[in-house]
C-alpha cells in the first residue's frame, strides 16, 4: 500500500469528536492517535471516526498553502511582495519557477484526503454491525465521496484500493498502489456514495454544521457537472491514467449535464433549513457566521485551543491553522501618520495590527491583479459584492495600542481621528492626478495624496504586489478583544466556509448553458438573476463604515445579458466567491484556464511601485492536473519505471 494511505487518520494526531445526537449540539473533541479495525467494531469507534471526518476539513480548508494552489495562477491572484521566490511565485506560472512533485501545494489534499477516506471505509464496513443508523453511515459516505471528488479534480485518476481491496478499510502493510481511471473513480465511488447520501441523510443536520441532504445534492450535482465537462473535453486536455472519454454506464455528457441541472433545482426547491441571506454583506459578516447559507464549513472556535485545532494567541502558519486570509493581507501596519505637523514630523503607525475583520495579520504572499478591480468588480455602485469582499478603507486605531493623541496629521497636513480613514483605495482611477511622491507626507508605503483629502489614496491602476485592498470577507472576527487589539497573531477562529446554498444556482445555470432542458422560471438567466438581485441589496457600506439601505436589484437584473455564456457564469462566480478557493477548480473544470488566466496586470513589489506591468503565464495542458507528491512516490515499494508511470505526465 501507499505509506500515506494507512489506518492512521489525519497524520499522527487526529482530533476525534464524540458526537451527541441533538441537531443543535456541538462537536466535542478528544485526541486519539490511530484508528484500528477493533476500534471501528464499537459504537464509540464509529462515532469517533465519523466526527474525525469533520476535523479533517481543517487540515485542508483554511490552510494557506492549499489555498495558494486554488488561486495563485488564476485570474483571481498572483504572488505578493513577500511571496517572490517561493511556492506562491511558482504557482503563478509567470516565470518564477515550475510546479513540481516536490513543491506543489496541492499535495495537501493528497496527504489529508486519503487517511480520511480510509477512516470512512472503516466506518462504512462496521457501522451496520454495531447498530448505527443509515443516516450516520451516509455521513461517512458523503465524506468519502467529498475527498475523492477533491482528489480526482486535482490529480486525475486515483486509487480506490488502498491496500485491502477496493473501497475497503486498509489493514495491509503493502507499499504498492494502482491508480484507477477518472471514470472508475466517479462511477464506482463518488456517484454511488453521494446518491446514497442524498437518499439517507436528513434535511436538518444531526449537529450544527453536520452534513445534510441539501449538501449531498449540491456535491452530487457538481460532480455530475464536472464529469460531464470531462466527458465532453472541449479543450482536448489529456487525462491520466490514460483512458477513453467514455462513461462505463453508457451515458454521454448531456445526460450528466441534465442530471446536474435537475438535482440542483431539486435542492433549490426543497432546501430544508437552508436559504440565501438577504444581503451579500450578511453572507460574510463575522458576527453572522454559520448562517442559513452555509452548507459545510471547517469549524473553529475562540474558546478552546483543543476544539479550535490551533493556538488562540500565536499561530505559526501551518497544518490546521486557519491562516489562508493572511496571504491576501498586505502590511497596512507600516502606514505612518504624524503626531505633529508634517513640517517637523513625529511619525507613528496609525493603523495597528488588530484582530478585526477589516485588518488581521499580514503575510503579503498573494495579491489581486488589476483586472479584479477593473473587470470582475467593474460595477462598484449597484453591486454590493465588491464592498462586501474587500477592505478598501483602513481606519485609525492607534489608541488601542496606547498612543494617546486625540488626532494625528495625515495627508495634506490634515487631522485624522480614531475611526477615520487613514488610507482609501479609490473605486475608480480619478481624472485628477494623484501625488505618490511622499516628499512631504511620508506615508511609509508610497501612498498617494489628493488635494483636500485627509486620507491617503491609491487608485486601481496603482495597486501593486505590496499595497492592495485586503480580503474583508475572510477577515478575523473575535468577540474577546475588549478595548484593545485582541489576538491578531492567532489563527483565524472563524469557520472556513466550504459549500454554500448559493452555489446550487450557479451549478444549475452552468448545466443549462451546457444544454440541459430547463424548467419554467429557471433558465440560466433566471437563476443567475436570483444571485444578482441579492447582490444589488445593501444594508451597510464597508468603505464608508456607515449604514446604507439601497435596493439596486432592478438595475442588476437589467444589466444581465440576454444570452448567458460560460464565461459570464465564471465572472459571476468570481464576483460571488472571490478569494474563497474555488477558482482553479472552476477554470480547470470548464477548461478556460488558459484563456482567463493567460495574463494579468499589476504594479511591482517595492515601496512606491505604481507603474502597471503586464505579465504572461505559461499554462500547459499538463498543468490541468497537479503532480502526485514526491513524498508519496518515494514511499512506494515499486520500480523506478513504475513510479514514473504513476506520476502525471509533464512532472517527471
């Protein structure tokens, strides 16, 4: 068998959670090192294995390196000023190195999915014998399919036999492995497990955040959609292991597109306790986490390090630390204002690092290119999603750091007070020139000055690898800051959202564009307009830090094109899910990565860099699959020729 496919779960120490049965109960965790066959032959063991599956989500979602593999190199992100010469620049495919088996951040999925799959195998094999209900077994089936779906999208065909037989709990010590083909993984594992999960899971989760019928429908619909694209293969992208693009069950791509549409619409019409939030702002507001739109999330807490899976005071950035958002957070803490008039300045950092949703911990490893602001989020007036995605105003918080000045001097020698904007990223490039010289008002980060404004400014065309709007939607939220800065160096204690009810509308719309027959009132345009109408509703303006009651739904719907294309759906998906880790999978599924990710524009990585430069990426067909991790190959007891054949082509 493969070394990393063992009965060990979640590497060497897994967090097992002993479950209660009430639908509002919390998952209660206790450490356990291994799962053994005898352990799964007890009711406690089956429950422990089930809840270990929820814990394993933390090791993938919210992990910054996996996050890098999902975004950098797409139209959503490039490498940031502190990401040069690292895996972030490598994944950008713009000349900073090659993705290889030794440096691919997608390896995180391989190393964490297979142990969980084996845990699921153990639960499924033993649960019936110890009197566990079909609904509980369906949770294990969902997670086994969930992990295989992640794997097959990233790596192509992967092993169904982990050493003791196909989809069997592995107790073997063999160190060999055979990869199944993509159709085998879908039709033998993903589809049957998810279909059974849809049948047996309850409408309301057994615990808060537990898997449900609606979640299983979403993933089965998305798997059908993805497999339909794979069968059709419009871009003639190679698959591996090599196999014909035919379905073992005799269905064509259109059959799967129709199944995806029908199942997604079924879930929309029969949502259980789930629904869209009233505004996009509410979807991502920290105080509204775990809301009715969230179908699955990797959970965290600020009350216990054990249950959180990470330190509550200082995280190192690894494993189950929830630190993805740090990568798209620039070093705003270097902004300087003056305690005294700028004629004889006494500078101070006016925006301190704080455990707040608009701020958080800066690592500057990734950066959004100009096209995100100029094309993806071109409408910043009617559409609330730009304001509900980015931090575009950085406000003074120096009193929380012990600086007692009532006000500071900022741009144009004008006074700013706590809570007022120190820096604003402008929505559009102004007609009036911006002075970025910093010869008088030394912002410390090469920020701009415009006449009459007390805040520094940066225009969209001046956004750089060093200075850019932060990702508000994933930002830190804690309730234990008191009157201070809190714990901004701790891992994010918010849940990392994985699946949302809103995606059902996108799946159905995409399937409709691919030729699925639609129901009345549910054409691709109808479905997309449900999302766009919601995006037009405002109740708060982040940039102005002020209530904003506005309904621009009619304008949003009027602006939707009559004919919906795949590229339009992809643009809408980016507006809705920017920065959440969907993008690489979306572009690979639709085979549009080369088209939409081929080039991007951004300014340089140094202070004062404000000259836009266009970069080109070299995206080859083989990049549509990630490399099998080198550590996996090294631990296979097979010949060098067999290892070469095991690896995806292009990465040898």
